[in-house]
C-alpha cells in the first residue's frame, strides 16, 4: 500500500516545479528542428520531461484532446491528458495508482528512462467516459542542455484490435454455429425418422437464434462505440425477465453440467432498454459460466429500492489482482488475445446508455460478484 510519504504504488510520484517546467519548455522552444520533427510524426506525439510530464505536443495530439493550445495540457502526465479513469484516483496522478503497475504506457516510459534507447510497446486505456483507446507507441530517450526528455510517438491501433476480435471470436462463433445448422440440415434430409427430425428442428431453432444473437451483439457494440446506438425504454417485469435469461443461457454449451440459480426475484416492473440490459447481464453470465467448474453453479438475482434495481451475478471463482485491475478494458482478457470485449461492452452499455453503474468484488470467502445498478425508470 502507498504510504503518505511515497504517494505511489508504482512509478515515481515527483513532479517538476513550475520553474523547472518552464525551463524545459524553453529548451525545446529553442530547438526548432525538434518542433518540426514532432509535427512530422504521422500520429499523435508528445515530449515529456524526466517526471513524465508533457512539455510539448504536436497538433494531432491536441486535436485528439480537443484543445487548441499546448498550454492546456502542459505539465500533465499522459494518462491525465488522455483522461484515463485510473489517473484521477491515483495518489499522485498518472503512473502512481495500483492499476498503473499493469499499464504498458507507464512501463514503456520507465524502460525508456532506464535503458536510454528506443522502446516500443502497446497499451490499453479506458477513459472516464468509457471510451477505449488501444495505442501503439515508440519512445526515445534524449538529452538536451543536460536535461532528459522522452519523445513519444503514438498510433491508434483500435481498428486493428476490433478486427482481431472479429476474426478470433465473432467469425469463429458464427462459423461454428452456421456449421452446426448445416450439419443438422444434412441430417434431416438423410434421416426419415420423425422423432430425429423433430429434435433436429428444435436444435435448428436454437442455433439460428444464437446466430442472430451473435450478429446483433456485434452490431450493437459498433453502434455504441460510434455513439449512434438507439436506446428504447420499455416496461417489463423483473421476475419474468430473469427467468427468460436463465432459459436462454442454461441451454448454451457454456452451461453444460452447470446450474444457473435465481436466488432473488422481485416482481417489480421497471422501464429501461430490455435488449441492452439483457446483453449486459448475458455477458456477465457467460463470463461467470466460463469461470465455473463442471458441477458448479452461477447465482443470478435482483434487489430493488425506490429508484433503482441492482442485478447481480455470482460465481465461486476468485479474480487475482492483475485481472481485477484490468477488467473492462477493451482488449484485455485473462483468456488470451482477441478476447475481452464482453465486460468492456457491458460497462459501455450500462454507463453510457442505461444511466447505471457496474461494479464487482472478489474474495476467497465470497467468490466473485458483479452488480449492475440501473434506474427503474429510464427516460426516453
């Protein structure tokens, strides 16, 4: 734990004084070629001092920040300028929080400071508004007038990460489902047994529903990231909705030899976007089922007060610290690359479109519980 003396969990917390910051800016201002090189970088680029504070930035970086003058970000650390949701709660700003020890942006800067050579890396960053950034970066260590500077060039690789997710999960799942449909259709044409055909027809209905679900899920996520997702509040009863969720997910392969138990089922009628809320809780259920051992169970339920409903999903698995501090990032997954959009989309839908909050807790005594708090009445 960070002590009052340290004020950091990871990177050095010290910052330059106002006079030192001004001196560093003057050094860069005298080097006109450095300014030209900064603007020649095809992506966002910044120059940092020894304390990882911004002392110069090119126009591409300023446009991303939606500011006109570098003075508006002068002295900030990168995570602070990029509105990283962890920077605000870190004891001494960007780089000093518990989650910062897993931030590849901070780690790349520290390596560049210690090794005095070109260092490259990739980082994931989630902003306070729920937006996700996937950045590729290159950092060089330089010394001018006996002062240390870091040149940081960045490239947005978010589109590449989205394509990777589509290739490794969406296309994989869709092709598997489509293959199952094709196999059943072949079986139905070859077998004249009425019972076999009836059973195959029922399985076809489930597989086709699953196929549509996968496609709609990706379409909604893309619309949400582009901020064009339409929210359509409608009234529904919580108890019936919870039962329907169990009916859907207990029939999926993830639930084989596992149970989904409703432990609390209010009869309250609420008004929100039922489809989006189902997508959120469905993603939590899928994660919980994946983490549950065969023969185990996942608990689902809801609690209600006068203004909001809290839907919870529980399983017995325990999250380690590294996983806990990186959840909800767009490209992070403990299950390997090309994954990680489930919890990210759950938070995006909940906090940007449903007016709610999503949180979790995990311990050896209680397992892992995710909670989604949603207004009972969402205004259209």
